[in-house]
C-alpha cells in the first residue's frame, strides 16, 4: 500500500476544513432558516451553538482524526476502542445521506447560473423552479454535480482537495463581499438588517422547540460535524499543529461567511416584498431559490449579473463541501482495502447518484431527507462522538489536544470537562427537541 497522503501546508488544511464547512449549509440553509425562524433570534442561538457547542465538538473530531491517522471508521480501532466503530460508521452514513440530496441542490445551482444569465426565470420564478427542480433535467444535473465532485476527490489530498479549496474559499469570500455591498444599496436593506441583527427574545422563548433544534443542527451542518469529514481531514495533519488554534480559526471563518451570506440574502428578500416574503416563509427546500430569483427578476438587467455571481458562489461553496463528504468514504476504502482512489471516488459518486434520483425526481423526498438529517442523524452522530471523546477517550483526548499548542495547553482540562458536561447535555437536548417534532414530518413520499 502506498504511503498515506498529508496536507502540504497548514493553510491547506484550514482552507479545506473551512471549505467543507462553508457550503450550502451557509449560503442555502443558513439565510433561509434565518428568514423563516425569527431572524436575529435564530442567529443568536446559532452563534451560541457555534462557539459553545460547535468549537468543542470540532476539536473532539480533530483529536480522533489526528491521534489515529486513519479514516473515520478505522480510527476507533487504532485508538483501541473498536466497539465504538459505530460512531465512525454512523458519521460516514450521515455524510453519504446528506450528499445524496445535497448534490441535487448543487444541480439546481448549476441550472440557476444559466437561468440568471438568460433571465429564464424572470417571468415566473415559482413556475421556473417547479419545472427545473425535479424530473429528468434535475437528475441529469445532479449527476453532473456528482461528476465534478468525484473528479476533485480522485486527484487526492494535495493535488485535488487542497489545491481546489485554496482557490474556492477566497473566491467565496470575495464574491460574497461584492454582493453584500451591492445588496446594501437595495431598498429595504435597513429593515433587513434590523430583522437580521436585533433579536426578538419574545419570539425566541415562544418558539424554542422550533428555533433551537434547527439553529444547533445548523451549527453542526455548517461545521461539517457528525459526518466523519473533520475526523478524516484531521487524519492528514501533522502532530505539531495547534488544534485549538486551527479549530477556532475554522469556526470563526465559517461563521463569518455564513453571516456574510445573510447580508446578501436578507436585503434581497426585503427588496422583493418589503420583508420576508411569503415565498420564503412558506418553507420547502426550494423556497430560497424562488424568493431570491424573484428578487433578481425585479432588478432587471442588473439582476442577471447579480444572479450569475450569487449562484456562482453558491456552486463553489457547494462543491467545497461535497468533496469533503465524498472524501470520507473514499478515504475509508482506500485505507482499508488499498483500492485505487480514482476508481473508489467515481464508484461511490455513481452509487450516490442512484440514491439521489429519489430527491431529484421529487422535492418531497428531498425535504424528507433534509429533515431526517437535521433532526435525527446529525444530533445522534454528534452526541455519540462527544460522549466518546469526553468519557471514553478522556485523558488520551486531552493529551492529543495539547500537542502543538504551546501556550494554549492550559485550555485542555476546561475543554474536556466542557465536552463531558455542557456540550453533551446541549446536544442531547437538541436531539430530544428535534425528535419531539419529527411527528410533524409528512409521511414518506411514495416512489
């Protein structure tokens, strides 16, 4: 078996991890969930979750990955806890589950780039989405997106993922900044900022059961937690890097990009109908596409250029996350069985394409897949991982966290006890709140 790859540079790892985190979760899910869950009230809970739960949890996944130097499944055997392999297996399954429908949304984004350039959706954004979001065209574009993703993963860590994300992540930030500046000039931008930045705590306390599970799971989703991605990426880094410093950098950059996306999307929604439009508030996985497309349509020719830029940056972000999810299962098969990386990446991409034909054929399936991921799979996977790091790995986790920290070594004991207590309880509460509302889900769509 050939020698296992590593990141060429520390910046490469950080940008790859940020790229994994900065995806559709930030630009598709975050603004939409903000718009439909109380605006700043949702943002407030999300920020707390990202710092108090997300950061300790991501450090736990880093510890597992770097200590083991193996993929998300075999890592637990090398850590002499083979009975906990279920944690890695669940993470891998969760990542594959998400990627199967995530790729469908990526296909929509490709379609909307061309639709923006031609103004195809300007006449009737709702009818346009209904026509392109499911059926043969959606399936074909889902396949194209999976092909893009597999092509990057097939080239490996340094030549594929690292080089791609070094280009992608800065591009995302630059384009979002330009769009945010443009959005600030739109009518209603001040009202959008007020909705986005001034929390309504009365709304929050009245809707805790809805806001908290989505906000905390959004933190998990946007940080790529519970999917095996951060364990896998950390397995490629050296032991002399500071995990707390890298983790904090990744969480801060990811959160800033998510907030920046809100500064683009919320003014667009307010410019369209003077507030969170009924289109967006009506829910559904395509709500943001319809609402934002309607806003671009109202801007005429300027909307075409803005639309190409917006959906272009969404595509870059989507790819940067998708490659991390496909890398999880590719890394496992290459590590364990010594299979060729290219064959493995394209093989699993093909399998996920087949699974994704369900959500590509009917958006009801996509909404069902997404709800199961947010309210059940992600919280369970993160919960098991947190428990393992805090109460099973314990001192070993603390020892690994201290490697390369220098003056930050003192944070270790506080981090471990936070993982064992507050983070564990918070994730469990999120899971219970989410499961408690699963009964509201529509029945499984018919095939």
